[in-house]
């Protein structure tokens, strides 16, 4: 794959811009500029990021800016409505536009998440309805059909489709993740392994990693503040409220034990992207401070594990 590995950390570690400027919750971090965010990422040793609303959608402009700071674009989160058979063709056309963009940016992965029936991101539903509308059998069939077609498109450009299970969507719980994996072709639909969303959905992150190690092609690392997660469940809070309450944080600052997770990633010689993606209110959790905490923690854990293996 031509990866530049270092003695300290063999993994390719990046960070999403969502710690600075939140795409899910308009207004959070609007004062940050593209240059400030990229400069801070680079100064901490991160080598990649993901597309965010703060970044230019003009490939030459963004490519120039990323090159200035030594940052690569790893991918982009693309919300789709493949479960709605009536709009499948339209959705696939829209999806292809983003695939073309990511291809031009040199990306090898395309992140996909089904938004139909979600509590915040389904425009067909009332904004006041913050429940999850579970998929019918027919909608599951349409979703799988769409994912397979989208994945074949990605493959035609030497790219991989990775599915992002996500809190507040129809693929959130352990049963739903397992169901999606059972229904989809493993040669077409790969898994984005997200530690924070796994725990939120009731899936032990380490168990999920072990179960689907052969299908994981992309990693999001975030931690969870357990006391906040318990409040969220007790008060039945919606996803955005949970984020604003401080449910997510960076690796090493919450309740998830990342040591066995990295042990497994080292064991299977995982060589894809590892992206820190901890949604927080930047006015409460200073982005640079928490991004540094994450990088220091990840480097420390990996260095210790590798040193132990070499003894």
C-alpha cells in the first residue's frame, strides 16, 4: 500500500474536522477557519482528515490546501436514502457525484450511512419526531440493493464502500449491525468500525472488532463518558442532545478500554485509516487540547504494545 510507517506508531492516524466544526449541529465551531483547523491537525502529527463543511468542495483548491499542511483526505461521510425504493435511482446518482469527488481527491474509501427513518436526518419526517422509524423488510431489501450497486460503482474506481453504523439511525443496535452484515455481500460492503457508536448501540466494541475483523476496512476512534451515556438512556435523549451533553470524547478520556482494541488491530496487521472522531461542543471541549490528548494517548498505547511484543 506504500504506507509511510514510523517506529513509534505503525498506524495511519488522522482526525476528523468535526471536533472543531460540527456538521451535525449547525452553529458549533463556526468561527474556525479551514487554515486554522488544518494547521492544528498538522502540528499535532495527524496525517489525514475527512471532508467537512468547513472545507472547499473544489478539488484543486482543497488539494492545494491539504498539500500545504501535509494532510490527506481519507474520505467523506455520505448520508443516503437507499431504503426508499422510489428514490433509489436519484440517490445513486447523487452518490456517484460524491464518489467522483473523492476519486479526484485520491481517496480509496467511501463512507456510507443510511438516513431513512433516522431521528434527525430524514427530511421526509417532521423535525419534531425524534424517534427512529425502523425499516420494514421491503426497506431492508431496497437498502441492501442500493448498497450493493453503490459498492460496485466504488469498486469500478478501485475504491471500497464502508458502512458506518450510527446512533440515531436504522442501523444502530447490535442486532441491526449484525443483520446488515448478514444481508450484504462481504466482498462489496465493508464495515467502518466506530468504537463510540458501537458502545452507544449496545455492542461491546472489542467483541464487534473480533466478530468482523475480516470486514473492517476503516476505523473511527471515539470514547464515551459512561455517566453521560447513562443519563442519555435514562432520560431518553435524542442523539444531538447526547452530543451536547458531552457523551462522546476522545480515546483515553472515557470508559472504553482501547488497549485490547489496539492489540487486535496490531495482531491482524490493520493498515487502513484510523480517524479520531469525537463529536463535542468546541466551546466546552477545546479542539486542539482534546486532539492532542487523543494523539498522545494513541501513540503511548501503541508504543507500549509494540515494545512489549518485541521483548
